[in-house]
């Protein structure tokens, strides 16, 4: 029982990253009708905002410590971060320690700006082009973005730990008399994603802006005819979608150290999630994200892999095939979307 | 940075060849003028450095390339000579190889067998490389080794840890300096025993492909010989990035040691996840839970950051070694690039030197002569103590390092500390050891 | 000629001539000059050009004509490669059975996968094919290479071992893939002045097969069947309303393009007898999509151009290192030289992905019709300037 709950929890945790990325992807698709292969790159850029902030905060000056030697036998240069010398080692250390949560503040404006630039500078010209062209140009963009990151940060993963306070494990089952130990940061990630998803849904549901966007998704032309500048709103939604992907990336850094190709690793998967959920359907993306997370988690159990060797490698694709054959437009897809 | 003028050779050649041109009408037979593939005829000799420049191992590839450049510089008589001064064989004089200046071409393996073979072929077919070296994974090493055997050039393997490289896929033209999974197991086992006792229950997470399996097999055999029990072995997909669903079941499995048979990005993530789940602080059966990473590399340890602290593994070489050879290498590498070399850099530097030395001793670039010079070659002074290139499988036998993630690193490079240097005798195995059985070395192929 | 109209015959002849003289055309720079870096006329790369050309031609039959964007074609390439190597292992190194089996097996797989995937269209079809291909890759990489049942040899790649049966292997035959004794690796090097040209048996076999494939593709493009496929692309619904069932046509196109892919895979093994699972990864499927679109989807010659373009980049640009750069700019004063190297450095060697990404974007943005459109524009530009040379200019114009 404990083990089962642990796997479900793990699935929800995995699923929250899938759901967040897929949400942004499907949002862009639903509003602008663009298949964005650079969405994984946005996730990656978000993660590197956190890395950059961590690096900036730990910018150091060097003092020479003659008692210690470096690898060449010269006196060791000891690095002290500026932040620590300004605020004292205690506070300074704390600031560096909290770099990842702090990065959220920076990631929101940066990612919205990145989204704006991408949409206005490139994607805008591809609305009327075939999906294949959109795929190609955004794929090219994704390669360029990840290569630029690689140029500056190298190919190795970069450790960006969570704050010490959130680093341990918690027994989430203790209240129910069960023993379910789970990392605190992963629980934080899950709740963070639930909050973001809820925020996006309420934004679209309860604000006038959101209402117009939803109307635009349903019938862009009519909304345009009513004298509403729907394009501008869609641009803003692109910024929002890239911010969601970026935040997902920032918060993901302590879970797995980011590297330049993490976006590509998620790209195929997030497309599968979106399609299983139904292109353009926001609840579908979220549902499919969590669903596939849980299924993946169960498929990795020893029981599953011994019964069907290799099932953990192909479960996602098997599910995608099964869903698409039984429900032509994914779980919650709309008719006529992306079927040409 | 004025490089020597390439056209000098061209002038010579074009003069000689206009007369010889079109003189070989035997269409569709291999060129029969030379006795072996890419016999260097001019005043230079070209080596092919085939390393991952894109993809997840690009940083390792970059470090390998630095070491290659350093080795070429030293062989050509530049720099401070590095390990050439400490190398027990004194055949190399700093005047190139057999008096020919060493040139090199580089290629990108992308850590894919196909791409690696393509770039190796282009070096052989287009650039006239007489030796190919490099690589950062066993799949690539075995693929390129096979190619070099067919094409008739020498292959000096870079990073490849799988037993198969000098086991079932061994080739007469291929040579491996790096250690292997069996050696990791043999070196780690005694250390693990003295640290954790002989009554342990191990849980293996293994990357689901050839290298992972051979490593799991080796470590399992070595630890079970100590009296450890293997609770479970779970295969993880190579493409996995999040290992939480594999780590979570470990918590309640009753195991008290977790063995991570992962490398590269897999290792960084699985170790990070394992530490996230509190395994390092966990108590099971009244014992501290322990994590073991059988194959360590410093570059990867850097990716795992704090998480490596106190975790044991094995490695081919580490810059903190105090012997003369290692010191000389660290000094010349560090002076040139500003940071210490990785084990990948060390191994490819040694391989280049060993090749050059073998050619010099053999007096010929002919792969068969070079192979003969390398077979059974005993040397010292390249950082791993006394080393033997065994003739039967072209595997180097040398000391293996057991290392531990350092608790209080003084710099960003100071991540591992050497716990024990396991002597070569302890990691030596028979040629027909079952883990290495099934292949045949064949005979050397000079090509052409 | 061969049932082609005049223009298609012209295209075919031009392609044939290009293929025949490729070893010379692709080696424009003397062997020892600094520019020799850009020579592509060595056997491996020429083989890759034509083999991936076949792959792209086949993909274009599906994508260019019907508009169905498959993201899983690499699976057929991989299956073809594996089948061919299995023939080497069982029968011997003659390439003929291997090539036939690779076409057959990949055709069967294409039938199966196509039958299921074609029940959906648009991106749903793409994802279905992607899912199938990724499953093939994952299984081939790990599960199907387990010691008890080793079908693919996993990470290392399937290859021939000395203890394989090779029933029809006799002494005297080359120990490498061969065509009735003619080794695929046999290369005749001919030196002309400062130039060296390499004529390779494997390349000419592949080139010959590529010409046959190209010819078949032209016939398909011009046939009523091809018209039917175009109808699927322009408006499948209307086609269905007129009482035509489009499924058999699209399935046929899918199987044909799968067989082309399998043939390409078989040839890859035929010139280099090692089949790795990475050939089936989604990035490999993506590569053929890129080749086709980059060259010009729906055109005859476009996919071949695209394939050449990408393979050229992969193999030539990745090999330029700082050393080579320095030798190029050696004529400049030292400061300038280092500056130029510094500027170019991020785009070559380990940065070749970056250059490729930028070029993709540029081509897609400015040449929606791919390289073929670029060619047409240049042609149109010349036509405007050089008044009356129209008769000649029509020749290389693509099908659409």
C-alpha cells in the first residue's frame, strides 16, 4: 500500500513537469496555431536563468591563501563571493542558498520578454505557413538556442541545489500512519505546478482578457471583426506560455542538474502529452501530463519490468498509440484542430 | 601563430605525381602501391582525433582534444615535454615520429556509432590518417575499433569501460589503455568490504545497454564473492532523465547499499535523485545506507556537485596522484590550460604517446609492426605505475584507483580523493575469463 | 526516353551525370591546398550523399505528394540496416540478398505501421509514427539485445562476428561486403596533377541504385497514382466525397516510402557492415524531414539536394578546427588572424550544430520552397538579366 502510494506520488511529481510544459505548448497552439518545437528550449532557458542567477550571486573575488596549494603547487586562490563580503557570510550564504527560488522573480520578466521577442521577431511570420515550415523554423531556433547556451555553459550538467531548508525528505504519510518518505523539493514542485496551472486557468476563466482570448481561440475572425486586437492578446499569451515553460525550468533545476539539451529531452515527450490530451485543449494537456507521469512511474516498478521487459521504455508511446486509435483527437481534443 | 606552409608538400607531390598519375589502370582493386593504408610519404604524418564535440559528452571530448594537442606538441618537441620525460621508454626524441612532423585532424563522434564511423572514415579516406584515437563511450569505441580493423589502421581507444572492448569485440588493430568494468569490480570489492563489512544487501540500478550490463555483472560478481547479497537489479532506460521512480522503491526494499551502474548524465541525475530521497542519511538494518558509483569521472562528479561527498567509486587516473609522471602531466597541462586534466585527457595523452613510441621502436608506421611493438609492452612513468599492454587482448593492466567524493574540497577541481591504489596484480584476469569470452583478436590488418 | 517526357529525361540525365562524375565534381580543390578541407569527394561522404538521397526521395513520395508528415521514417532505415546485416551474418557478405531483404522487411513493417497510423491525419499521424519509431529505437537499443535473444546487439551495433554461420561464404571472397567478389570498399585512386580522385565501388553501386530510385520516383510523380496522392494533399475530404477511398493510395505511398527507407538502410549496411540503433532515433527521423523540406518538398530533385546539404555540413564543418582556421588566415597579420579565428570559432568544429541551425532558419524564412526555390530565384534573376537564354534555363527546373 505504501509502495503504491509512493508510486502515485512519484507519478504526480513527474507529471507536474510534463503538465507545465504541455500546458504552454498547447496554449501557443490553441491561440496562435503554431507548432512550437522551440518550447523545450524555453524550458531550458528558464533553467539557465536559475543557473545564471546562482553564478551572478556567487561572483567572487580571489584572495591568496599561502597556507594552501593549488594543483600546480602555487599558493591557492581562495574565492569569496561578493555577496558574502557585503552582507556577511551568514546572510550572504543564505542569499546564494536561495538562488533558485529567487530566480523565479527574474525568470518571469525575462521569459515573457523572450516570448515576446520570439513571437514578434520570428513566429509572427509563420502563421500562414504550413505546419511543416513552423516545425522546421522553430526546430532550427531550438538548436540555435541550445548551442548558444552550450557555448557559454558547456555541455556538462550544472548543479543548482535547492535551499538547504527545502533539501531534505519529509514523511508525507506520517499523518495517516503510513511511511511515505519523499523529497521536500519535489513536493514543492508539485504544489508549485498546481498553483501555476490554477493561475492560468483562472486567468483565462475569470478575467475579461482571458475571456477574449478564449473567444479568440474559438473563433479568431469573429473576435477580430468585433474590433478587438486579438493578435496583440495572442502575443501576450505567447509570453505567458513561455513564462510557464521558463518557471517549470527554474523550479526543475534542483531536481535534475540542468544541461543544454534538457529541452530536447523533454520535447518529444511533451508533444506526446499534448497530443494525448488533445491539441489545443488546456485541461487535456494537464490531465494527460499527470496521467502519463503516473503510468510511467508504475511502468518502472520491478513488477512491471519483470513481467514485460522494456515496458518502462515504451509505455508512453504505447499509451499514445492506444489513446489516438480509440479517441481520434486525444482525450479532450477539439474537432477540426490540426487535422489537415 | 604562423603555421607551416602546406603548399610545400603540395609542390613536391604534384611534381612527382604528374608523372605517376594515371599509372594504375587496375580499376576496382584497392590501391596496391603502398604496403599498408595511408603510408605517410611526405615529411608529416597525420593522426586522427575522433572525439565527441557535440552531444552530452562534449566537455569530455573538449578535454580529450586539449590533451591530444598537448601530446602532439610534446612529440614534435614543443612545450616542456610532459610525460615524455618520465616515460620509461626513451625512443621518442621530440622530433616527431620517425622524423616526421605530427599533424592531426579532428572529427566529431557525436557519441553515436554511425557518426563516429563516418568521421573516422573521412579521416582515413580523405585526410590519410594513419591512426585513429578517441571516443567517450564503449559503443563508439567498439564501432570505430571494428572500422579500423577493416580499414587497416591502428585504433587507440579513448574512454571505454565496457568489458567487451577487449573482450568479445576485441580486435587486433585496437588497443585500450583505459580500465574496464571487471577491474572496477575487482578494485572496489576489497575496499567496500573493509568499509561496509561483508554482510550487505545491494540494490543495483543499471543503464539498460551493453556497458551497463557488463558493469552490473562485474560488480555483482565481485560483491557477491564478498558475501554480499544482491536484492534486486533494475534496468533504467538510457534516455531517462528523472530516476525518481527507480529510486523510490529502493527505500522500502530492505537494501542497504545502492549501486549506480550509470555514467555521464545518467549518473549525475541518478545520484542527485538518490541523495534527494535521503538515501545518504538513511539507516537500514542498523547500518548506514551507502551509495556506490563504480565508475567515477571528475567532470561528471562536478555535475553532481555536493552529492558526491563520501561516495566511493573507481577511476582510471586522478590529477592528485603524486608520482612523477602524473605530476609532470598535470604541470604541463595545467600551465597550458589553467586547470588540471581529467582522466579522459590523461588516457588519450598516454595513448598518443604510446602509439608514437611504438612506431619509433618498430621503425615503421605499418599497423602490424606497431601492434607487435605494443603487444606485451611493459612501461612505467605514465601515471599509473608499472603497466603492461597484454598481447592476448590488447588491454592495459595497471593500478586502479578507488576514489571517494571529497568532504571539504578546496577548489572546484578538488572533488575526489584517492582512497586506495589497487595494485595491477589484483585486477588482472585470465584472457579466457568468462566475462571476456566469445571474441577473437584475429590477426592484424595493414589494409591496402 | 524510358517513358519520360523531355524535361524529366533531361533532369534524369543531369542527375546521372552528376552521380557519375561526383568524385571529380566534389573534389574541386587540390589535395594539399588549404581549401581541401571543403572537398567532399571521398568514398564515405559520397556514399552518404546518395544513400540519404534515396531516403529523402522516398520520404518525399509520402510527404511531398500526400502531405502526410511522418516522424518515424528512421525506424524503416534502421530495420533495413538490421535486416541487411543479418543476411551478412547468415548467408555471407554478398550485398544482394541483404538489400532485397531490407526492402522486404521494412516494407512489411511499413505496411503494419502505416495501416495503423494512417487511420489518423495531421499531427496525430505524425505522433503515431513517432511513437512507433521511438518504440523500435528503445527496444532495439536495449531489450532486443539481451544476451538470450540478441537481435540487435544494442549500443555496439549489429555486426558480423567470426563465428557467424555465413553459409555461402567461401575462401577467396572478400571479408567485407561485396558484390559477387567486388568489394564495396575497393577504391581506385587516380592522381591528376595536384588533385586526387577516388572512385569507389560501393559508391557507384549506391549511385546506380539511387538513379533507379530517382527514375521510379519520377514515374510515380507523373503517374495517375501520383495525381491521386496529390489530390489527397490538396483536399482529402473532397476526394472522399467523390466516392474515392484515399486510404489505399496513402497506404501504398507509405509502404513505398518505407521501402525506400529500408533500401537506404540496407545500403548503409552494405557499404559499412554495422547497424546501430541510433539510426532509428527520432532525431534521425527529424533529419530526413529537414532534408526534404530544406531541399524543397514535393520537388523531384529537392530532397537529394537537402540530403547532400545536411550530410556535407555534418561531415565537413565538424572537422574544421582552430588549427585549420589559423592556416587559412595565416596571411593576415597576427592580431587580425587571431581576431578572425575568434569570430569564426563558435561556428565550426564543435559549433557546427549552431551553423546548421542558423542555416535552417534562414532557408525556411527566406526560401519557403527550399533550396530548389533558391535555385529558381537565381535562375529567374539570370533570365531577367541575360536576355534570351530561356531555352537552356528550363532544364534544372523541378517538377513543381
